């Protein structure tokens, strides 16, 4: 297991760093980057050092670094949950002795992400091995590490920490260790807003299994039994308590505990009804295809957005393609894996799909998919059964390289 996960980590990170640095050298930084990093938090080392950390420090990294350095000082920051920037601030203090305060926090963020990525891959490997066997487990961690948006797993982003905590939560539940499941779930809920939803797959594991502490999970006729609710089920309540702790902190620090749920308009997100973003994303993808096929930037076939209309059109089309993959993979997950895995993917996607983002409704959906490991577990099993391993890995690796190059050059990649 360790060898498989280590191989997946170093192969994928070598690709991300080589492509990212090459992209920065070839494309240069986008002219708009100072507007997104006015404090120059991503460039503390000088020309060479800044180029070396470019594949890990862009876009949302600025928000995490600013919170790590100064806490929550403006309303928009409250959309970013505290565990990751808190860890960055703690580790960044001693590293700052050598690299300066800003440099120390940036290096701390990269280190935390890499360690969490390795831990997350190991836990995903364990789960995949339990449900599918050794071969699919080895391929699953490669697919996670080489997923087209997996450049964020080594960036100053929460994805790698959330991957480790969410996989750890389900692994603990799968083994019947409910105190651990509750504790890890609480930490996941303090990392991202969707973390509190881990209570759903945990409850399904508790009631339906499979779980390692069960004596017998099926009746004599083969039907799955419903497990009795025992006192240890109370540990599941710790999961939403992680979000509750953050809200309590905000109530004291800012005077408004509900800030994280009220700042959607600052990020151009609006409630569109349950899964309303699916329809909005389809409409935007169709408009984007029309824009690209027209060969002209005028007239625009969708609501104006920042940047080149062709870029926005391409993003909308690509985002919908990722969503289409997710739809197929969700069906496969529900058919192939225990119901808790499919339920986790569904509830984790339901939140962003119900709050689409203005003219790019499915923005960030490709990034959210990288941590939804049940999808990669299904894809690994499917690829092996249909002998499609090399094409699937090839497409993932090439796309990851291209997106890593754009990300490092401050180009928006969703």
C-alpha cells in the first residue's frame, strides 16, 4: 500500500511541478494577477523561488494565506473554513524563522498539503482494497493523483486535507470505529462546508454496513439486515459539531455566526433550487458551444463575465463535461459499491449544484470531483474490467499537465 501511494504521489507531483513551472515560463503570469493577490502573498521568494512555488500558490491560496497570517478580518473570508489555514499559521511560524513570515506560511501550506495527500491516498487505498481488491486499489490512487484537477492536492488549498479526513472518516466507519469516525468527521466539517454532510454516509454505514464490528449483516435468506442503534451511534453527532464549533467561533470573533452562509452573493453564488445548477450548467454549456462554433466574440451568447468570452465559453463546456463524467460515475458507484459511498458523492455534489455561480454555473465542480474518491474507485474497477487503463491514465495525465501549466500562470481553470 505505502509503495503504491508513494509512487502515485511522486509521479503525479513531478508532472504537476514540471508542467506548472514550464507553463509559467512559457505563458508568463497573467496580467490580472496583482488584482487577485494585492498583498503579494504568493511571491515572497524572488524570481527563482517564486517560479518554483508557482504550481502550488495561486487563486484561493491567497485567501488561505491571508487568514493564516491575520485571521478573519473581512466577511468574504468566512467562506473558507478554519482548520487548514489554522494549521498553516501554526506550522508557518517556525518556518518563518528561515523563510520570513510570508514565505514560512506558504511553505507550511505546501508541506501540509503534501503530507495530507499521502495520508489521503493511503486511506483511499485501504477502502478500495476492502471493497474491490488490490488491483483496483493500486489504480484508484493513481487516478486520484492524476485526475485533471489534482494539481490542487499539492497546492495551498484544502483538497488534500479534506481528502484525508473524509476518507479517514469513512474508513473508520467501515471498520466500526465510531469514535474515530466522529472525530475525523468533525475535523472534516471544520475544513470545508460539505464536511458536515459526512454524517449521511456514516449513518448508512452504521445502519446498513458493511462494517467491521458487525457479527452478522445478512439474514439467512441473504437480505441485508438493519443494524440496531446502540449508544455508540452518538459519536456520529460529532460530525456536524465541527461546523458548529466554527460558527460559535465566528459568533464571538465577528458577531455573526451565520456569515459563511450569507456571503454567497460576494462569490456570485445564488440558490437555484435543489440541483438547479445542473440545468444552469447545461444552458451555459450550450451557449458556450454556440460561442465557440460561431468563431466570434460578439455577440455573447451568455451573461457577461470577466475575461475573454471564448475562455468563459470553453470553461462552461468543460465544466459540463466533468459533470457528465460525474453523472456516469455516480451511477456506476451506486451499482458497484456499498450505498454509503454513492450517498457521499450525491450529498457532496448536491450543495454546489444547488448554488451555481453566475455566468459560470459549474465553476469549481471539476476541482470538487478530485476528492470524491468513490468515483475514482468505480473508474478503476471499470477501467480494469474493460481494459481501458492506459487510455484513461493517459487522458488524465495529459489534461493534468495542461491545467497545471495554466494554473501556475494565473489562468483561471475552474
